[in-house]
């Protein structure tokens, strides 16, 4: 690869906005294309702070407006190494499952599926009803990876930041792109040093 890895990062209004921000921090060496829903903006403000969106925008190569379905990331000819939606609301999971490309986030996810590129959805909801489960099954059948933000308690996280970091690093590992930050590995005797 002669260029920096190109990753699409999406944030929706589901709880867990700190995961999306941490991903942007970890992707500092990549070309990150960001798309945030209106609900995602609100969740960032409420969960991370009033300046969170500004901080996020400073970390990425480009932010694309949610309504710009003609943006580069809406086209299969715009090559990427993958897309992560973190956090991913059940509304977004359902729209992706139904191929309802009515905004840029869902359109970009749909492009990743049709081009057979990695799509990782950090799906956030609990408890789950049958509709949620069916939508997650559908996107999985289409090729996405559904990775709920479940802490790896065996790593003995001491803070919420430890949990957020582990979830973000695990999501990056699911893209299978060389030279991206890796999660702490379990070696059978406790966390790796």
C-alpha cells in the first residue's frame, strides 16, 4: 500500500460516543473520513463534553455531512480499508440491513457491503428484542461484523477509559489492516505485558 490506510468512521446516537472518539485518536496515522448523525452529535456532547465534536473533527482527515449522499465515501470507486460505526444504533443496523441508503452513513456502510470491504458495527442496545436480533443477523449474513461493546473483563480494566480503549482497539483489529493499533492479547496466563 503506497498511501496511508483510508478508514471511514461513523458515529450514531447510540450510547458509547467515547468509543468513536477513541477510534479517531488511535487512527492518527490513517486517512479517516468521518460521518456523524445528528443524534450522534448530541450523544457526543452529552457523554463526552461540549467540545467533543470539535476534538473529533480535528483528529480526522475530513468530515462529510450526513446528508451528502454524493460524497466520496458514497461511491464504491473510493477505495478504503474498511468502515467502523461506533457506536452503532439499532436504527442504523436496521437501515443497513434493509439497504435503506437514505443518509451518508447508511450509504457508506452499504457501499462497504457491496464492495465486500470490512464493515464493523459496534452495535449498542440492551436488552435486545427479536427485531434487533434479526437485523444483526441480516447484516452479518451480508458480510458485516457485529461487535457489541462488551468489556473484556479478563483484562482487568481499572477505568472506563481502559474499557473504551480495549473496545476501540478490538474494532480496529477486526479490519485486519496492518500497522493499526492492536488490542491487548490474551495469552492464557493473563494479559500480555
